[in-house]
C-alpha cells in the first residue's frame, strides 16, 4: 500500500481537488485514511435528498471518508459549526477550504475502482476489479 499526504489551501474546492489529484496521478484505487481541516462554505448532500445543501459560515471538517480513483469518487464527511453542531452527508462540489485541509490517502495497488450506473439505485455505484 502506497500512501499520499496532501494539504489543500484556502479557496480550493475539496472534492474537485481530490478528483484532480486522482486523475493527475492516475490512481486506480484509493481510500481516504483521514481528512481534517476547515471549510467555508460546506456543501453536503443529506440522506435521500436530490441536491446538496450549502451551509454558510466557518466549519471544521472533523471527518472525511470515501473511495476515489481516476474513474470517480464517493466522499462522505462530517462538519461542525462554530457552536459545535455537526452535519454530515455526501461531500459535494462547493466545499471550499477555509484555512487548510489535510488528507491522507491509501493507494490500493492491487485494485481498480470504477463507478457504473446501477439501474436498481439510479446512482453510479462502486465496481471493484482486480488489477492483477
């Protein structure tokens, strides 16, 4: 397993930056080991909702989880506002780094992760293939 330690800077879009990293490095399979930082705003798609909700203000990124590859990504996160209220859901485009985002990835060299439309869910779902 190869690891990557990333730091994103103020104004960078969290999801788009991870997507760009995966494409630029031709990652075939990776998983988020840890992700923390701060966001303003935070864009999350809550469970069973068709669109993301944009939360304005300063948020701590207290958890980031997911899988990614050059073929697509699926990220969930939890953020806390300045009163400690926690919100969680799918990380959407529009989560902008406020001060920093520190992400550690595990590259899974024996796998290839792809996203394929699943007619039963209507979503692009994970397909895991061996790269050997």
